[in-house]
């Protein structure tokens, strides 16, 4: 092969440019601390690094959602705990107000305090998360969900809870719809409710009313009329169905319902037995206030108030159980959000480590390579200087 002088010059220049390009790439890697400067450097590692970037971005979003969920659920759990305290205090006041030692004046004060507890519970139900989003409004959480109408509460929120994704194909409810928390309470024992006739004059009052045989209870209404040592069972249209012997304190069972009274009835005293209806917790507190503040100046009125209070206290216990169940669910979801954040944090650390292995430059190796490339470039430059002096004219001189 014939090697010309021009070929030597060109080849020397090409080698120096290659050394300079390699040196520039190493210098750039050291300056940016990035091993992959473009996809051409290593297409496989570049694609893997891009996948890791997407994974980290997704994990960051899920972590933010998990943290937001913890914030909301912590606030909800606190609100529910306060609501349970309100109901517990209402129970104490109701029992205190139902005592025969209370005067009309002291009962009026207790009733006012019960009304204040209703307002306190309403404020809890309308609590927001500090960012204008209401805890118990469901998915429609941009406005206060509850309003007092004078006899009950209206709910303007959504029945579905607000959901946040905290992982692949995994979402968590960051609140509970107020309709499932503070509404939907059943009166009485949940199946039947008992009320005393306002015209009663006897001292008999209800101690317990419960559906013992759900299959036998058809949901109809009936009434009991006491006369002497008998009790008449009548239907909703006041038609006589049955007459039974009755002794004070004995149990009456009819249509799957079991009733137990205390005290002596007067002739003609009547009690209504009806299917339970729905009410909200705010109306229940209002009802407790009305019972406590109601007239109890006669034997019949006192017995009627005790019957109403027995029913209301059972309803209050159901309300406490309902809040407790919701609080338990919120606590479980709070734990799930905390676990999700911990898992995502561990996954992020692993992904960042893998991404570093793919993308970050090894400083020691790159510095050593830079030194070698500098020496190689210097050698190429010295060689090129000598090649430039190779010519026939230089030889002839």
C-alpha cells in the first residue's frame, strides 16, 4: 500500500479529532456528572433510565396523594372523636335532665345546653380541611354540607366519598359522606318505636321495646290500651285485635315485638307502636332538648317523658355506635395511607439507586480516563508536529 504525505497528514488530523471528541465527552460527563449524554451513548440504558424517570414521577404523585390522604383522614378522625365526646356529654345531660329532682328551671338550662351541643355537632359536621374542602361533604366538598332547618338537618353534599389514587389500581377514600355519618339513624330500637298518648294519666312508662322475631313483625302499626287488669291490642285503624290479661311489670309480646313497662297504668292509658323512621343526629339532640324541657307537672306527663327518654337514649347509643364505626373505618384508611407512603418511599429509594447506576458517572473512573485521554491527545499532537516536518524540501535543505 502506498502511503502519501497528504494521507499521513489527514490521518494524523483525524486521530487528533477523535482524541479531542473523546476528551470533550469525558469532560462533559465530569461537569454534568451524567454518564448518558444522549441516547446514542447507550440506547438500552437510555430507555431504561427514561422508564425509571416515569416511575419516579408516578411514585411522587402517589406519595403526595398518600400524604394528602393522611392529612384529611387525621382531621376526620379528630372530628369524629370530638363528635363522640359531644354525644357522650349529651347522654350525661339527658340522664341528668330526666331526674325527678330537677325543677322546670334547671331542666330549661339543661335543654339549652343540649341545643348548644346540637350546634357544636353541626359545626363539626361542617368542618373543612384548612384548604376550603369540607371533610364530610363527599365528592362535592366545595361547600358546607349541612344546614339546620329548624327541625332537622338538610344535607347538600354528595353520597359518594372523595377518592385519591395512592398506587397502581389502588385508591383510598379520603373522607366519609356526611349522609353516612350523621344521617340515617333509626328511631326506637331500629325496627319499632313506642310513644305514650298525651292524655295518659298513669305512672306506667316504657322500659324496653325490641323486635324479638323479625320474621313475625310485618312492619305494621298497632296500639295498646290498658283497662284495669287487661290490655287491648288494636290495629292502626283502632280495631280491636285481641284482649289480654296484664299485670304491672309483665312482658307483652305481639306481632314479633316484645314490650316491657314499669309502673301502674291508669284506665284508658294508650301507647302507640309504630315502625321506626329515619332521623339525623342533630334532630336527635333537638328531640332530647325538647323532652327535657317539656312539661312534667303531672304523673302522666312524667311517665310520657320517661318513655320518650328511654327511646331517645337508645337512639343516642345507636348514634354513638355509628360514629364509632365510621371512626374505625377512617383509622383503618389512615393506616393504609401511611403504609402506602412508606412503601412508595422504599420503592423511590430503590428506583433512584437503579437510575443512578444507569445515568450517573463514576467520578474516579472518569477522572482516570480523562488523564489517559489527555496523554493520548498530547502524543497525537506531538506526532502530528513531526509529521508536518516530513517533506522532500525539508530533506533537501
